[in-house]
């Protein structure tokens, strides 16, 4: 089967950083689905891993990519949720080969049915970021998706990126008042279109902008961009007894004690935790993706797909990584077809 892989961890302008390879087609066992991948999207995890081990040479090609939409080709003997021919979308597990391959194995418990109203490319934009934002809000911050916390305020740091773009929509559906950051005319327009009530410019101090929006503090903060860089601002802006979630690993120690005076809590969200540890509630990712599909098909959520950059091959994937590494993409970049 066709796949795109690395054997060395190189800068993206090196043509050897991602290469086209031919790999054996895998076989489904246990709870695995074998999926024929039709579209993938790129995420910062791809570029972070691609740069993570300079000097190391892999003995066999390593396939990256943790977002796919495709069709179930075959199922393992313990599969109960899907059958061959089903259209699915999912992010997969960081412990296993990625989705940048014609055929891909994934545990049924972390797969959702693809939204019927979306193309494969539009669907591939969603899973990793929807799981991240959904788990961050509903599992880590304890926000009720059905509106019990209606009217509470949420600051999203990094509103126009992949995660922010779906997060704004999920927060609006939960009834929150959403303040999202964006620093450019295009990204500001994008987050406004997705439903942010207020847009703050993260290139400028946040406190005066929050006050101009009529608030002294916010009930929740979701940091989707830089934990260390916004730590002091988050300590300042969070309401006493409020809750912060961050999805970005800090570069160094953070001053947790600074939150004690406010009895504010901080939670970490890693979308891969459930699959990495095989937690008892791993199937929650299946449920969340099915819920996202239902919301999309009923017109209440929209895809965050921004652009399809070409077919799934090394050249287009190198282009997608290069775009993502600018840190300035809006929504999601997708590759579709082989
Ligand atoms: N823990 C997890 O499970 C998990 C899951 C997904 C992603 N992540 C991590 O979360 C981060 C965001 O992921 P993503 O997919 O949303 O990234 P992305 O799509 O690459 O984000 C791009 C956006 O970031 C904004 N941005 C750039 N610099 C910023 C700054 N200093 N302050 C605030 N916003 C800034 C830009 O907005 P402007 O153009 O308006 O400046 C741009 O629209 C990455 O570090 C990723 O690795 C973690």
C-alpha cells in the first residue's frame, strides 16, 4: 500500500523529511478496524514529532498523521460497532502508526461514524481537534454540554487554529459567552464567523481588552497555544474559584501556587490519554465523535476545513507541514485522495 513516512527527523525544507513509501497492507485483529483512508488532516503533533529526534535514523519507515476519514475495509473478530463499508472518522492512537497510509488500523472504541453531510476531506478536518476541545470542556472543566452553565464566560486563547475553531462552536452550543483571541484581520473574521461573542488580540495585553468587553474575570480559560507564555495572564484573568484547561505541554515548571489565592484549578488535556493507557472509558471517544457527527448533520456544527492542499503524498504533506509550522494557519489543512 502507499504511505508517507520518515526515517530521519529533518527540517521540512529537506525533501527527505517525508517520503513516499510502499508498505505491507496490515490485517485487522481484535477490536481493530482496517480503514481505507480517503482524507487526512495535519496537526501540530505531526510537525512536533517530525522534528523530535534529530540525528536518529529509524530502521523502518515511521508513518505520522493522526486524523482520518475513510471507509471500513475489514474488521477484527471482536468488533461490534462497525462493519465493512461504513464511513468513519477518527484521530487514532499516538502509540500506533499514523493515518498517512492507504490502509490503517484503529481500535473501534476511538472511531466515530463520519458525518453524512460532509465529504471525506471536510470530515477529516474534525476528529483530533473535536476530541481535544470536547474533552477539555466537558471532561476536564466540567462544563455541561446541554446548557446548565449557560451564560458563564470562557476565554479561548488561540481561537482561529484547528482546536480553537471547533472549540468556539462547542462552547456556543453549551451556552457559554465566548471570548476568543485572534491577532490578524483574517483570523479575527474567522473566529467571529464561528460565533465568538468578543475577539481579543493576543498580540496586545489581554486585561484591558477583557475590561473593554465588560468583564473583570472569566469563569473558564482554555489555553490552546502556549501554557508558559500566558501563565501570568491566566492567573490574573481567571475568576476566583474558576477553572483553566491547557492542551500545550509547558516548556518548564509553572507556578501552580499562584492560583491558590483564588482557589482556581488547572487541568491538563491530552487527546491521546485514553488510547495511550487503554482507559476503561476509552469508548467515550467513540461517543463524542458520534455526537459531533450528529451535530454536524443537524446543521449545528460546521466543519473547520479551510483548504485541501492536494492528494495524500509526500510532496503535499511537506507543503502542509511547512504551512502549519508558520503557526498562522486558520482552521484545518487537509489532504484527500491518493
Ligand atoms: N493536548 C492535546 O491533546 C492537543 C491536541 C491538539 C493540539 N494540541 C496543541 O495545541 C496547540 C494548538 O493546536 P492547533 O491545531 O489549534 O494549532 P494551529 O491550528 O496551528 O493554531 C494556529 C493558530 O494559532 C494562533 N496563534 C499563534 N500564535 C499565538 C499566540 N502567541 N497566542 C495565541 N494564539 C496564537 C494563530 O492565530 P493568529 O493567526 O490570529 O495569530 C493561528 O490561527 C499546538 O501546540 C498543538 O500541539 C494539543
